C-alpha cells in the first residue's frame, strides 16, 4: 500500500499524511469519540485542484474516498 500512496505524495508534496505522521492523528480526529475511523492516508488539500487530484487518484487506484471540509 505504501507504493500506492507514493504517487499521491508526489502529486501533493508535503500534504499527505499516513498513520504515524504528526498531522495524521489531528486530521482523523472527530468530535464523537465513539467513532474511530483510521483511513490509510489523508490528503490535506489547499484548493480545488488538490481536491481534483485526490479524487482522480482514488478513482484510478479503486480506493474508497471520503471528503471532509472545514
């Protein structure tokens, strides 16, 4: 799986976090502590183009995708 996300990391340099990375825990935290979701990776998108790249990547790799805005 690491090789799969290497492509995404190249597409979004410095904006992909995975379990063990410093930003990962904060990115997956939600207000309801009874729910624990642990995605394989989190793309920290800065603009619409980043979102588009992440969606295209997920589609090409047949990876389930969830979008969280703030």
